[in-house]
C-alpha cells in the first residue's frame, strides 16, 4: 500500500521539515513513491522545499527538505475552538468572570483522571513520558519524544488544538502544565521554540530527564488565583 498524502502531511507536521529519505524510512515506503507524492503536494501548494547545508563530515550538495505551507493550516483545525470559546463566554456571562477558568480547571482534572493511570503504568520516566506523548498525539497535539545530548529528553508538540482558548485564557496554559506534572510526577518546563517562517513548536522539558532541577525550580512562581482556587472540591491541582 502506498503512503497517502495524509501520511506525509502528518509526518511533516511532527517535524521542522524532512528529506525524502527520512520520510521514506519513517513511513516504510519507497523513496520514489514518497518523492512523487511530495512533488505533487508541492505543486498543489501544500509543501515547500528548501535546502540546508550538510554537516561538515558529509560531502555533496545541500540537502533538500520538505515542510508544510500555510495552506495546510485548515487541515489541522483547532478542537472546536469557535464552539469552545462561545461556551466559555456564555458561562462567563451567566456565572461571572471566574467561571470560564473553573470550567477549564475541571477539563484538565478530567484529563488527569483519564491519563494518569495509563502513564503511571510505565516502569521508567522515559516510558511514562513516551506514553503521555502518545496519548496527546492521538488527541491532535502532534506530539513526539525527542532526545539529544545537549537538550536531554523532552516532549515536543507541533500543533495546539486549544490555541484559541489559550490565547483568550492564558491561565489555561499553566493548568495544562500542572496537569502534566501530576501525570508524570515531576517538574516540567514549558517553552515555545521558533522553527522559522512564523512556525513554532511547544517543548516540555522534563526535570529528571535532561533539565536540571535548578532550571526547573527557576520557573517563575505561580501567582495566586483566588477565584479559581475556590473551585469545587475534588479538583486536585
């Protein structure tokens, strides 16, 4: 079975760009088949290509990579963002300014209850983080685990289904990080890294897997949230 356009777009969504050889290896398909698909997707405006210099030890012309264009954005929509924002605004109008954050608080509590047993079944922190990345990937976050000697082990994400919610309710970002910390049982440092041409990925550096405890502790303290902290009993953040 040949790789579909969707397979290629999904693989590129989880990266800063890939050459044909890497796409072929990742998808387990022929080099020429992937190349023809990429050429067609480029002609349709969904991919763009660019060249990067090879490493010093390698010889030859700069390597050609493919990455997604802005035309792909509608293919990876937000998770019901228009409806979600409408509901949050309605709750705010009916029950007061703190109500939307209480509702979001409840949402992350539900995720904690659902994900924690599955993640904690992992025998090591690496396995737990991998399980968490897999769960988030299945729900549209395009997550992957990544390791290198300089940055250590982290979860990287290339799509944020709740981006519009986070823009309107920034405290939701902190709630999400706190939920992930409880799921994994360790500190997490969340950063956003530019991948060029307006793109960015979210990086979750895991304290016990490559991020020094000193860096994790240096995270700005969480400011009190009097209204949200009066959420109903059972919300454990």
